[in-house]
């Protein structure tokens, strides 16, 4: 501590501290500052009485006003439910097309659909709905079971190879694993499929595979390889492939004949939610 | 050396009368050494009513500014449709600010920022030129305090009467005067808080709702808050707000220099001071008769003869008070006047006073102020009523279609700041053969049409598909064009397509 000294100009004592040649005068604080401080303490005491404040061992002081954020949130959620009730009811009664035609209902359905999708469908199809190898991309215009609103709605309801009695069923034979075709036949067939998708392929192999395709594949994939959405048979002439488009992928698929499972969601969601989900997927997808 | 700002060393009183006598020698009343206590109670100040030029200006400005404050929310302004008809309205629920023909949206908050910057620069400029004109004449604290002192005077009389009344024991006379004063103060405070909330709601509706208890909670809250603060700040605290709560008196030290005009006691002319007998000679002495009228008039309770000080708000009332005395004693007016430290010093040294309004500091503020003002005017006159905001979908960033075409999704926000509904035509520019579509819509085409309501925003998702032969790069520059009959907005964006099939 430096020694106390008086300021020459004002005659006021300084605090004895100095910053760059500036010394602080030791003037008294205004009295009302003290009052404000007392008032703040009093206000805090009032707050403790009115509002939840002090923690205890088995709980906390509740305050005489009974304020609780949890209760407030619950109240607001209930209010929200009533507000949304009308739109929810509309969703249940309107047809799928009607929902898509009404911009407000569409926006509501999309919002509901998006949140349900995120919680239930995103696990397989990804949060963006673009799927992955073995899981369908729901954003493009390639649909194994049809991309119309009604088709999508039905697929969500019954699932694919699920335990629902009306489940979408299709079976690609495992030509290699079940020894229905030889390894070289499968290699030739692979070239044939590559050619179908308008990519350069080994011509000799394609020629050799033509009769095999006629015999084994045409029933589902059609003579030109366009597939059949009624059967869930993929179109082999486009560029989008559920299990990949490389020669290896195609070869593996002919050999193993894989097919995935999608659950039926009918038992899990009410009809309005199922509609919202279908509308969300349909309206955000390309094509149809 | 300036007398008044530099207080780091003392200048002893000069008995021959050419120096800053009192400033240097005497401790100011408000700066008396502590009497041992940590806290000091407020000393009551009884400003005396003065008459004169500055007082007249203050009355006029008070009426003008209070008038503007109380009347503005009641000005009506016709706007089409369901838009509010209030000329000045801060609409928090609708997120708009209406100011006559101007309406600002939240994203145009830079205009408010610009206005604040202008206000700050104007304050700096005025301070550098003329000292604390803001404090003395325009600051709400000053204006309302002045009004409250006027009310006090109505009930309790002028300075001497008020002092007597306060010293007197309680009586009916004292009681009704005090009660009347406080009730009037509270009424003024209430109308102040009441006027405030009208800026945020339709005034006539709010007025009727307020009285029947249907006003918004925030309305009552702010009316109460401003009633309280007006009553306490202007009634009880007055100069304490300026001295202890306001930062500006501290900052002003950086705005002022020795060429700034401020309320100044011209010690070159006033000293040595002393009582003067009528008829006696004026030679060998100063014009100040030490009557202390300047002190009694001061609402801040200071003696301007001590030099410029933090407490002085430059209200000029001491000038009026001293001028009255100078007329009485037959000396020229303006012993206290708006003057500069440099001029007073020059005259004290026997040189002619020079006034320098144009200085690098004032030029800087003036130029900065002009630039900001010009920008504001340009901004306000060139703002379009159509605004487009484009956000590229993040998940997925693109989708490849069965034929090799690629689709990108965007969210467009089209803001229509005009007062009528518009049909906006959206097109994508940059690549050949782009096809646009909105979710749920069956139709696709080169453009889509979006209706945007008046004074509203329409958010719309747009899918853009490009055929495979347009995909010359993984990253194509593009742009959205939105056309309304009156305007066009264009926002650049990117079309992403990825190098190869994602699977
Ligand atoms: S000293 Fe003069 S100008 Fe300053 S506050 Fe007092 S009356 Fe006003
Ligand atoms: S009012 Fe004028 S004459 Fe009287 S004390 Fe103040 S400066 Fe001196």
C-alpha cells in the first residue's frame, strides 16, 4: 500500500492507487447505491418465497406461486394438440391426392411425414432418404414396386417380404448358390445385363447369354429388361441399382439372388400418419 | 494549458485577478473530502427559476419534444389491406417496423444500425462543436427533470419558498403541496409509460383494451416500468442519474477540446470577484459580484465559476441567471456564456480570441456523418420490394435419376415487401434443359409460378433437374431468377452432380 495522500486540487484524499499518473479520489459513494443493494437483497428474498428456488435433500422449495416450467410446457403441448387437431382430422379424412393438392395440408403432411420418417425409416433409408446399397433410394425416380402415391402408401402399409399377409413378395432365384447355372453362364449373363443397361460389354458373352436370359430371366424382367413393378422386378436398362451396378455387383446378385425386407407399418401408425408418410416420400421424390 | 480539464495540479489563486481563481483553490461543494463515511446522502438542490434566452429555448424544446413523443403514436397513415394504419409502429408480432412510407423487415436491421451510427456521429459532432447540447436540451432525463421541477415549482413555489417549506414542520399546507406534487409526477410518469406502449400496438385499440384490462401483459409491464423510472429518475434522482448512472459525461471528455463551445465562466472578465456597492468604481476588479445567482439557478447544484466539470450539462441556465445580474449592475451581459477555453485563455493573455469550428476532429465527424447519411439515403431509395434467398438442400445434395439426369433440391424464400400480392415466376439459369418442379406438383416445366402475399414471405422448395448431357462438370454454376411484374431478383447458386453414379 502506498501512503494516503490528499489531492492538491480538490483536497480530497486519494485511494493511494496510481495508474499512469492518474490517482483515484476517495470520494464517498452515493447513499442510494446502498439502498439499491438492500433492495436487491429484499427482491431476492421475495423471489425465494414466490418462485422455486432452494434445493433440498429430497426436492426443492416450490414457491407460493406454484410456477413450474414442466407444467407450462405440458400445457403448451396440449394447446398445440388442439390447434393441430383440425389438420390432423383433415389428414385422416382426405384422400392422398387431395392432401397433395391442398398446399396447406401438403405442408402439414410433409412436416408430420418428415418427423415420422426421421424416427422410423431413416435407420435404413438414411435421413435424406437416399438409401444405401441394399436399401432403396426414395429420392430418385426408380421404384421397384411403383412410385405412384397409392403404390408407396401400400408398400409402407404391408412392407416387403414382411410378416404382413399381403406383403410385397418377389423372389430372385440364387442362380449360382443353388447351382441352377454354371459359373461361366453367370459370367456371360453378367455381360448381358451390362449390355442391357447400355454400357459396353463383351459381345461374344452377350451372344452366349441371350438364350439363357430368354429361358431364365424374361418372365420377371421382360424381353427388353424393363422389369415389372407389379412383380417388384427391377428395370435392368436404367442406371440405378439397388445392389450396385458394377460387374461384380451384378454377378453377385445373379449368384445369390438377394432380396431385402421392409417391415409393415400398418400396426404401428394410425392411418393419418401412414398417409402423411406416403405423401412426404412421394412429394419429395423425383419423377412418377 | 486549459484551466478546466486539467486538474492534476493546482493553480493558486491570483489576487490580482487574472487566473482561474476558484477552480484551483477551493474544493467544489460536491467534492468535499469524505466526512469519514463511505456513503454520501444526496444534498437537496433547489434550482431557482431564471428568465432569459436559454430558458426560453428550453421551454420551447420541451414542448416540442414531449409533443412529438406523446402525439406520434396517434398519427394515422393509410396502408392497403390489413396492414396497420399507424404511422410509426414497431410491430413485434408481425416483425415489421413501420415509419410512414417506410417499412422495415427484420433482415433490414442494418437501417436501424445505420440510424444509430448516424445518431452517435451527430452526437460526437455536436459535442465537439458546441459541447453537451444534447445533455442540456434534448436528453430525456433533462427534459423530464425540467418538467418535474416545473411541477414542483407550481406546488411549492420557487427556490426560497421550497427551502422554507422543506425546513418547516409538517402542516396541512405542506402536506397538500407535497401530495399534489407527487400525484402530478406519478400522472406524468404514467402518461410517459402509457405513451411508450402505443408505439408497439395500434394505439386506439390498445387504449380501450388497456382500460378494460384486455391489454397485453407486456403493455401493463412497460407502462408500470416507465411510470416507475420516470417518477424515480426525474422526481427523486435527477442530477444523480447524470452524475452516477450515465456514461456520457465520462465519454464527452474525449469529444471536447479547448475549441469546443461550452458554458463557460469568463474568468478573464469576472475576476477578481467580490461584492460591489452601487455607484462605486469598477476599475481594478472583475465583473462578478459574487451574488451566486449562477449557483442557485443550476439544476446540477454546481458552481460554474469552478470551470467546466463533469456535472455540468451545459443547460445555459446559469447564463440567463448571470445576465439578469449583469443588467442590474450595469455591466455587459455574457459574463457566463457559450465560449471556448482557448478563447478565454487568449483573452486572459491579452490576445484576440480565435474560434475554430473547422478542426480535424469536427471535419472527421462531419465527413463520417455525411458518408453514413448518404449510404442510408441510397439504401432507402434503392431498396427493392422483392427479395430472394436460396438455400441448397444438404441431404441429399443431389439425386441421380434413372436416365442419368440429376436433380438438386433448393429452398427459395421469396419476400414481397410491396403492399400487394404478386405472382413471381421462378426460373433456373445456367445450364441447358433445366426442368423445375415443386414437391407434390404433377406438372414440371422451365418455370414455376409462386404467389407471394403482400408484405409477406413465401418459402417454396424447388427441384431442378438437368439432363445428363448438360452435366459438364460436377459443380455447375447457376442462378435462380425470380420475376414479378415490377422487379427481378437473381441469386447465384451451384448445381451439384457428383462425379459418378453414387452406388
Ligand atoms: S453550470 Fe450552468 S450550464 Fe452547467 S448545469 Fe449548471 S446551470 Fe447548467
Ligand atoms: S451570477 Fe454572475 S455575477 Fe453572480 S456569482 Fe455567478 S458569475 Fe458572479
